[in-house]
């Protein structure tokens, strides 16, 4: 049994996926509006580790990560 810390309840709880043996993970990726930096890699590395771990212990994992949509800060930077 996999136990995780729930920040809402502040307790370790048994992990129970919505569908037995299957997990969907949706992650907000970086908002890229300037030069790349180490912080951009942090999300990729952390969730890659989590997905690999879950697969290694037998879960079928669907993993999706996006690149944040364009917004004013990105538009301003592109105009520079």
C-alpha cells in the first residue's frame, strides 16, 4: 500500500486511485517568457521521478504536462 502525506488533512493516508491500477496525472508546466533556467527543469525532473516510481510499483500511468498559455508578460517580452 502506498501512503502519501495529504496537505489538506495534514496526515499520511493510503493512496487509492479513482480507477484500480490506473493513475492520470495532469501537471502545469513552465511559463516560458524569458531565458531558460534551472527552475524550468524542476517540474520535469520531479514529476518524471514520480511517474517512473508509480510505474515501477505497478500502476498504469497517463502523464500529461502543458506549457502555460501566452499571457501579457509573454507578449511584452516578445515585443522587446
